[in-house]
C-alpha cells in the first residue's frame, strides 16, 4: 500500500513537471509568433489614387460656411488629413476621437472631415459628435470622394504641404490611421511597402552577417 502511494506521488510530480515544461514551450512559441507578426497598416484600396502623385485640387464650402482648399500647395507647408466618414458607419464614429487627438496633437496638420448625402443627416450627426468633431471643417462633396476614388469607409488620405499625396488607406483602427504617418516619415506609400522593402533587404543583410 505504501509503495503504491509513493509511486502514485512520483508519477503525479512527473506529470506536473511535464505540464510545466509544456507551458514554457508554448509560451516561447507564442513569443516567437508575436515577433514574426507584421504590424498592421492601412490598406490602400482607393482606385486611381497613388502615393507620391499630386492630389486633386478643390475649393469647397464646409457646413459652417467656411471655404476649404483641398490638395492645393500651402505657403505655410501645413499637411492635410482627409478623413472620409459616414454617419451610419460605426467604425467611422469610433475613430473620430482618435482623429481628433491626432489633429490636436500635431500642430502642423489640418484635419478635414469628408462625407456626402443629405445635409440634415450630417447636421444631426455633428450635434451628437460635436466633442469629437470640434472645430474641424466638415465638408459634404460627392465630387471629392469620386476624385479620390473612395469606395470603402472609413478612409484617410494624408497630403503634404506641396499638395502631394503622402499616404492613404482604409483605416479600421488607430494603428491603421497612425501607419499613414509612419509611412510618410519613412518616405514610403504604405506600411505594406515598408514590409516589402524589409523582406527584399533581409537576404542581403544575412549575407553580410555571414561574411
């Protein structure tokens, strides 16, 4: 009886130690997988809109009566973020706070909210979201949306002070939105281009390390 109890305890401890090693192994694999996962960037889906090309230029009127220039070169070199949204798009609304934070934090950036449709719907939406919208110009223009090839929402376009499209993409999360500015800083069209460049450069770096 005593021998049976000792043996069962030994087997139990062996099982616990085996499970512990298994958990450590799984934790290591999760860490490796996390390192290999590429950062998510905004997906460029606007047809006909290419980063590095001149932006379409417009002079439009915002809902508050302000005249707004889109895509024109700026003497003050300020950049412009066009955020295309819809009052019926839940993701568009959830990202408004992020757009507001970015616009208030970056003193060299102008934010313009873009949409289309019946004005009365947008007037009600502006009242509901007045805190997130703040003083940003809110423009209704189907023509601007067509010119930029916007087909899915929410979509964002970053234009530099010379009127050149720096980056653009479908932005479903804060990370997607911030990736536009990361792409701009890297001098690339998108995070996808950055990752593609990293993959192209990786073999050369490996060769140098071996030499």
